[in-house]
C-alpha cells in the first residue's frame, strides 16, 4: 500500500485525457511521453526504449504523482493516468492483453515492467492476470483498493482491469526498469 503524501483528486481529475481507437471506453492522460507531447505512441516509434520518459504538460498538474514516480528511483518511460468506466468481468476477460514494453530496449538495460498505483476507492476493483490468455484455471485477481501498488511483468502476463463501479476508476501506470533500484523500492513499500 502507498503510504506517502496524500495525492489530491485534482491531480487525476484535472488532466488532459485521450484514448486509443482500439479501446474507446478507457482514457489515458500522458504524464510523460517519448517526445514531451501529449501522445500515447510507443517509445519505439521514436527510436527510444520505454525508459526515457519526458514530462508532458500534464506533469505540472500532478506534482505528487510525479513525486511518486521519481520515488521509485529507477529509470522510467511511459507514465499515464488511467480513467476507466465500469465494466463487467466478461468485458475485462475479453480485453486481456500483453503490453509491448521492451521493444527497442537495449540488452544492457533491465527488463521493463509496469507499476500501478490505484487512486480511487472501489474495493471490488481487481487486476485480472493470467499466464496464458485463455487459461481461466490459472487466473489470479489482484485487489485494487485505494492506494494499492502493484508491480507486474505486463509483457509476460495477460492482464486487464475489472471495475464494477459505479464511479469512474483512476490509476497511475508507469513503465519502469527492473533491477536493484526497483527491488530496493519494492522492499521499502512492503509492510513492516
């Protein structure tokens, strides 16, 4: 659980959001991008690894969230705020996917994983993960109450959010380099 400074609602509600054509019900606010512009393009489209995030104009509106990202202490790339409408478990399972984090990532860098910070409070929300897309027996559901942090190899595990609602769900999602810095940060976040 996140135990840092309180993050005001305006830091996720007042951002500029956009969406992917493939998922018009889920919106993202780019807090970093490969070019500092408000875009959702993969960093590889600009010849970069997803570890070279440049703050966008959204970052000026969310200093506490930017501080959370920097507190990890590891190189990071994409930082996006997710705004998700309620959905059904069936819709979630239909949308299970793998991320493409490591395209263009040099062998000298650590594997890029994703870190989540849940911002809104809906105890029924979960992150659904599976090692294989259609393997329901191996499905795990990670609870997403407010302030829950999750680190996931989202390129190896099929995943998707189930949010019954009724309110809109918000979360921060960060591409971050695995390695000693991330390991230290994870250790610092575990209950004592």
